C-alpha cells in the first residue's frame, strides 16, 4: 500500500470507531432516564445552564460528595436556595450513589 492509502486508513479508523459508538448511544440513553423525584425538576431547571444534565446523571457519588458538588455549583453562581441544595443533594444521593462495593469516587465537579 502506498503512503496516501495508509494516510486515508489512519484517518478513517477513528471515524469508524466513532460511528460504532454512536450506534450504541440510543440504548445507553434510554437506560439512563433519570427517575422521577423532588430533585429532578430542580436539576432540569437549575443545572442545565452551565452543562448538560446528562453530565450530572453520569456521575456516581456519595451523599457527602454530592453535597460538596452541589454546594460548589452554588458557589460558582448556580441560582439555588439552601433548601433547593438539600433537595437536589438528597435526590442525587438516593439515585446516583456508587454501586455497593464500588471504588470511591475520584471527586471532581
């Protein structure tokens, strides 16, 4: 194979992989539907201004980690009252806690 052919293959392989991943996305998205609860509306209303709510629902954290994360967002300008922070934290801790036996979260926001 000559140089141009190899270059085209090198460029095409990542695209093929991305296409395969995109085909898997609908099944993953359907499985990731957040459960109803008092904090869900608040998350949808307050957290989607700076990032997608999908980013929130991909995380798994302990109640203390969620409390620190939500408070950190409030400190950065998220418009949430102290009572809303409690509601959001409780919802996330109940529905997005680490799986039993999972390694501790690496943190981050």
